[in-house]
């Protein structure tokens, strides 16, 4: 189970998806001010978040207390690095969905069957492989192409992974201003990468809060206004919403 296909780039005034280019609509007129400020979907993402707001540092949550962050994860997206050995049985599938088209390699899904789900069923919470973990190396190899080849062919897999506490970042576009981002995603991805920042709402927000709570280049967006795993819908929510709730995980570099 691998992510594949062409790459999409989302800039402030257009969306590129290989062929079509869809230009951003102009800011709403005063007469449309009564329209809903954002597209909102019921929360579906299976993750807890820390809240980044009012310049206050988000708090750490502990899995043993019923939340979804593993012990050892620090605030602000810092990474807990851990090692796992996976030994598939014969022709057993890994049971992972991996997005390796971004600047980082990230696990975007764990199947119900396969070597990894079998490992998870008996592993401690700290050593389970979870959705949105970063894959840092496989059998000591850290280049994407080498990691994928090892996953496909090796009979014993020593994985080094990084886990980041998801962070909730709320940003408001004021007076029709642009968000001020360039975003990238693969057509088969389940998340979006922040490629660049420009003048706009994000830079204004970043200037008012600690570094750990900012939206930064290379951050991985896993939810927008409760919409997850559907980058095209997530991008549309970014374009049409005045208030945007991002859930992001921060890569280890």
C-alpha cells in the first residue's frame, strides 16, 4: 500500500492539479457577510491535539491518562524518536499506507491486517506504529528510495520512527486578506505540506506567538476545520473560510 501519482501545488491564488488551474475567488462582498465563515465537517480525525492560542504554550497529554499522545512527546510538535523491529511472516503485507512524495516520509494509515497491525496488537503503546508517525530510517537507510526498497524486499525491518504531538492552530483572515501560504500535496496524499509562507494572515499570526505554536514551512497539515484525509476538501476549506483551524504535525528536521 503506497502513495503514488502526480504532485499538486496549492498557492495563494491558484490550485494546480496536473492539468486544470483553478483561480481563487475574490474576497466576499459586504452583502455576503451573513454567509457562514467556514466550511465545517464533523471531527473525524483520530488524534488529540494541543491548543496553540493566546501566546500560551500548549499542554502535554499522556496516553496513560486517556489521551492519544504517547508519554515522552513534548509540546510544540517536538519529536519522540523510537525504534521498532518488524518481521513479516512469509508473503505477509506490511499493512501500511505511506506518503513518501513530500519532503518527509509519513505514515498516513495502518491497515487492519499485516505485519504492522500484528506487531501493534501485542506491543506497548510506546512502540506501536501509528498514523502520522514519521518514518526516519529502515535498516539504517534514510533516503526515501532506499527505505521503500527495504520495505518491499527485506525480511527483517528495523524501523526508526518519530512521533509528534498534533498541534491545533487557529488563524483568522481579516478583511479579505490572503492566508499567505504555498501548500503542496500529492494527488493520493492524505495530508498537506506547508511549502512557503508569504505576507498574509499566517505571518501576522506567527508574529504574535511563540515559535513552537507557529505554522511553519515543512509542517504537515492533517486536518482543516475538522476535515481530514481529503486534501482537496481541506484546500477548499482554506480558501473559503475566514477562521481556519489547522491540525499540524511537525517533522523532525
